[in-house]
C-alpha cells in the first residue's frame, strides 16, 4: 500500500522496506491551460550532496545533459520536453547499494526551462507529484503530491533522500521548497555555479 506524505514529512525507506536497493523516483506534473506563446519544458534533476550539504562539481549534478552519476548509482532516464500524458513525466533511478559513502543526501528538484524568457512559473503548474517505486517489484512505496502552493517560483526542491545517522539506511523527506531564479538559484543553493 502506498504511503501518502505531506510537506515536511520523513519516512524510513530501506529500514522499513527490507531488500529495497533499487528505486525509481517518478516525477509528474500538468501545466494549466496557459497561452503565453511558449510550451512548458520542466526538467527533473538530482544533486548529490556531501556531508556539508553541498555538491562539489558537475559530477554531483544529474540532469538532462549529465544523465549518470555517483558511479552509476543515480541515473536520469532522459528529458521529456512536453510533459504530456498520464503517469511519470521524468524518472530518476537510484541504486542505494551503490551510492558512494561520501554522498550523504540526494536532492531531487524540478525546474522550468527558460522560465524567465517564457514568462512561466510554478503557479501555472498543477498536479505535481513525486513517487518512489521499488524497481524490482514495481510496487509504489510512497507518494507526495505538492499541491498548489506556488506562484512565482521557477524551481522546486521536491524531496531529498538522505542517510540515517549511522550511514546505513536511507530515508525520504518531502520538501516542496520553491525558488525564484530557476536552475541557477537551485544550483547556488546546492553549492554549484550554474554558469
């Protein structure tokens, strides 16, 4: 049975789901019927964070131009430029057993491509969600629906995966934190220069 989370909630992943090593992070959204002359292109990304909560370079940033990182333990399945259809719009695969020990946290975010020039923001996006699926059994473990809390934001940290204090098990936190400034602001938040 799927666990439905609210903003800020945390849940044990690997401890309460023995044998969970491979997961699919599915992200989805709809765009409101907004006629601004430009199509929406939302992009999922993952930031691989060290003990100080920061990414150290391009290898720690998984997105449509860098699909695999952390020794192959994190993999973006590819860019969906339209978001049309039901289900996941983009996916990030995680192999918990292979994530290097120096990675303490993985931030999962969605940004709107070229949002400023296209005059777009998350106030025009609805039904945004993240779900975590056991890749082996194909069973959905949890889901977090973001709601309609956004207006001018152009980037949103959806959730974070993080190690417990002993570094053995992984947990999930529903974040839902918005940023203005798109991908550049998000990269800066995680210690990277988006230039």
